[in-house]
C-alpha cells in the first residue's frame, strides 16, 4: 500500500504548537523511486529559528530542574510510541528517501536504540565524588545541562540521525531545536507528531524546517549553547568554524570515503556479500558505506570476479517492493553528480567493469536510477578513489601488502570508517591499530558503533572534540562542575 505523505504546507513545531514557517517559499519534494509528489518543505527563515530559540530558552529552567528519572521517563514513552509506529515511520522513510524498506526498518531500529540508551541517563549522567580530598574537605564533580542545543541533519538517514542526539540532549536536561534535512523532512515531521503526544513542557523540543538560512541563523544565534551537525565535510567545516566563532560547542560529523582492505585469506563466501552490501546498501548513500576496495596481492583477481557475480544479484527498484535490494538515489541533481563521477573515472583511465549509466526500472522511469557500477584498475591518486561519490559506485585498487594498503589509506583526506576482511588475527590487529579511520570493522562492512559506543570519524570526516552517542554524547551536552565542601 502506498502511503500518502503529502503535507500541504509542512509546519514547524515550536513551543509545543504547530506553526507555519514565516518563509513564503516551499520546495516541492518527490518520491525518488516514482517521481510522484510527496509534499513540500518550507524554506525556513531566521525568524523561525529565533522563535524556536525563545521557546527553548523559556522552557530550559524548569526542564533543567525536572528530576533526571522524570526526564528519562519521557524517553520510555517515546520509545513505546516509536515501537507502536515502527513500520509506519520506516515506510515514510523509504518513500521520501528511496532506500529499501528493510534498510529503513534497520535505521528506525537504530534510532530506537538511542532512545533506549538515553533513557539510562540517571546512570549515564552520574558524576564523581571523593571524601577527604584534604582534611575534612570533600569534593563532588557533577554534570549540569547547559541550555539550548541545535541538531542539523543530513538527508541520508531521515528517521535515524536526529535520534542520534535528541534523546541524550533531552535527558541531560537541555532543550533542543531539530532542523531536519529539507530534502527529507517527513520522517522527522512524523517523529515530531509522536513527540507532541508525550506532552512534554512546551519548548523543550522544537522542529524548524528549512535549509542554509536556518543553519546560518543557528550558527550565529547567541542563545544557542551547542550544535550537533551531520552532513558533508564542506558544510561540517562551515558549521564548526562559524559556531565556534560564536562560542558554541560543536560536534560536526562530515563526509566519508571508506576503505575496505581484502586479504586473500578472508572467508570469500561470507566476505563478498558483506562487501557488496556495504557499498551498494542505501544506494551507496551511507556515511559508513564502503567505497574504495583495496585488494592485497593475489586477492585482486578472485575479488573482482566474485564481486561481479554478487553485484549481478542486486535487484533495483522501489524500496517498498519485496525483494528489491537497491533503491534510487535521492534526487535528479544527485543522480547527475554520481554520473559525472562515472564519466570522470573513465577520463582518469579506470576501467568500468560494470556500467550503471542509463539503468532504469520498467514502469518507474521517473525514478532517480543509477545502476550498480564497478570501477577496476583504479589508481589511488584518481579523484574517484579519493572524493566522496555517495552513490552505487565501487572502486577497486591493488596493493602489494598490508603496509602498501595502509600507505594508500593514510594518504586520503577523509577517515570516517574502514574495514578489513581477513582470517589472520595479526593482520586484523595491525590494521585496527594503524588505520586513521575512527570506526573500524574486522570482517564487517558497515562498522556502525551502537548507541552506547562513540560514533564519529577522524581527519576531514569529523570536526570537533566529543563525538556522538554514549559517554561522549553525555559529556557534549553537559558542563562539569566541581564543588569542594568544608563544613565548620
Ligand atoms: P549536506 O552537508 O549537504 O547537508 C547537511 C545539512 O546542512 C542539511 O540540513 C542542509 O540543510 C545544511 N546545509 C547544506 N548546505 C549548507 C550550506 N552551504 N550552509 C549551511 N547549511 C547547509 O549533506 P547531505 O547531502 O544532506 O548529506 C550527505 C552527507 O552527509 C554525506 O557527505 C555523508 O557522508 C554525510 N554523513 C555523514 C555522517 C557521519 O556520521 N559522518 C552520517 C550521515 C551522513
């Protein structure tokens, strides 16, 4: 059953009420698989952000004083609402983004994981204490919420990414403004309707729709304490620099070009499907997607042969159709960008072993289709080996040994995730120790840290200090206060 997503004029959720954007313009959005209209997103304004900050600031003192277990209880309720609406949220996600329903279900599950983890805040937020640091003097270090935070999200995980932050920010006692991606605002609109049902004090959670103008106002607004950003490295750097200039805390998770190293001693039958899923899952639009595969020594020939066979089994189509394993890319503009990389790879001298240009799905010709593409004979200095393509395009390189592979990986500007496929423990250990990426998989193609572990990359893939999820997240949203007591 196709769901009707159309929301005539998507509203913001500010101060506990649904309010129209002050912006006059709306951008029409379509289902990437069918080309059908799904609704429109307002081009938000500074005034929208200002209204949300006013509401969030007003809500902060009482929310800060709300006992931590009470704050956590709202997350238990949110978790239950998300469970009850699990499939509906996933279907919205598929229809606005294009990924398959099973990929959407997986991402919603990961979002719920965050809510469950954040509900443990009474334990997570505990400080430290030491009796008698000097004679008759005790010391207590405690974590305190800071005020208004903002979350800025990318398009590739419409339901999940804001949930990387919201539960932790909320349960630590801060108030929050979420700006969903203007390309996929409907999953978060649905999450906002669930949050509306929680009957939180007005202004504790706010949703403001829009693009660049909204982001720029968030960056400069003097009453926002910190920003959690996820998106491309180019914008992550803009947000990091701009928000830091106005004294904010920033965690800016940027783009990726993830390397997968394959040794000939890997378990081929298990490894190859896993590598293909990493690279082509979500049509390559995952920050943890494998993109550049480095075959060590004589692994190259069997790897390319087996990859071709496995990629040939992918089924492209509408993500709501059972059996489909490869959805469209997000937009016609992104399709053009991905295809331009394919042309560039050919110009750079790589061999296009599988050509996804011109691919389409019968009956869905209006979709943003890019068929699975495979470049072999790729040189590490080629742009296609270094730049983020963010589409279903895999590049295969050769390295003589692990040291040679590591030299290639170290020369790259981005370092989000990396994986190795091997059955040799020592090879795996050396890889984990030396690889610059901060999320590392051993015989795992999508090395996604779960809610209770730190999530975020290195080098050009991350700007900031404290990363997302787990204990870093608790630290990011709190200020440590140390009190030293003496009673006469
Ligand atoms: P994007 O950088 O274009 O947009 C991200 C957010 O920034 C959006 O909310 C958008 O409205 C805003 N924005 C866009 N251009 C802006 C500008 N010039 N000034 C101010 N704000 C601007 O990213 P995207 O295309 O939506 O998402 C894909 C990117 O996100 C990929 O690079 C992917 O690797 C990355 N990503 C990273 C992670 C991670 O954990 N590191 C996770 C998911 C996605």
